[in-house]
């Protein structure tokens, strides 16, 4: 049985300042919780509205049965799925520059960041450098959009300019006027920078980019630009394809 103080704590985790204070975040849904546990994330509390196979399988983590009303009080969803987990925010490991790294210069939309994390998981990119203005990766909307990938990709919130300036590998950036990505060579690991949804890559970060790449349109009448998550997916596909 959950108590009022636990419900209050979980509700507070909807806000970034409280996630940072308690170093905890929420994952909702049986699949998301199951993947988090299998990825080695450490649970603080697991709640379910009814006994089920997952609750039985992870009984050592003390799954607590709660009412639908209690779950709705804790959930960030309009229609809670019946299972909610509170997990410790993992401590990121040092960045591994022996493989490609993605950098985000102020991505703001939770859905975009969640999709980018999922894409990194798909393409085996294990580290994302996030400028300090980037949306919090443990925002419930971001976590939901990762579809279980949140525990398999390392997120690093850093002074991006300082980190890129001292990085031991080449820094590439996506620009409208860059070299077409299909013609670019990716023989050595590096960092690929993706910009903010509205402003693109900032001038400060652009000054640290040694090679500009672009994803050219194939028709004359097109939209103004690609969604940043779509662009990140194309960039990672081309990088992996070029070194096969």
C-alpha cells in the first residue's frame, strides 16, 4: 500500500527540479518498466493496479498494488496504463569517443529528444552530448517517446562548447549549406551536432564545427527543413551505412 508521502513524491517528479533533487524519474507501462529493469536501471518503487505476471516476476522489488485513483494521481498520462515505476537516474559513464557520438545543441521538444534517444539505440550510438539548454531526458514525455531505450543510451548534460573544443575527434554539424551527406566520408569516429528546432546550430557551436554536412531535398517545392529527429535518424543511417 502506498502512502500519501509516496504519492506526493511521485507527483513531484513531474517537475525537472524535483527529479534533479531526488535523482529519480518515472517510467509508465509494463513494457517500459520491464525493459528498464532488464537494462539494469535501479527501481525505487514499482506500482501496479492489479497483480500480474510482471509484478510476480519482479516481486523482489516489492511491487505495490494501488488503486486506479492512486495511480492516476501519480501518473503523467491522461489514461494510465496500470503500471508505473520510479527509477534512479543513472550516473553517466565517461564518453567513449572510439565510436560515433551525437551532440544536441538545445533541442527543446520532448518528443524529438525521446525519438532521438530511440534512434541512437537502434543505430548503436551509445552517447549523446546535450547542451545545458536541451530538454531534460527524464521528462515523462521524453521517457515515453524513447519506447524503452532510455536505459541503453548515455545522456551527458554539459557545457557543449567546452566539451566540443576539447574533444579528441572531429566535430561535424548539420547545416542547410553543408556537403550532401550521401557524398560525405565517415571513415573515423567523430561527433555529429544537431541544432535547435527553430534556430539550428548556434554561432558559438558552429565555430567549433570542422565539417558541415547537409541532407539535401530531392524536389524544388519542399518544406523549409526537416524535423530534427528525422534529420538525426538520416545522419546516423548514412554514417553506419558508409562504414559497412
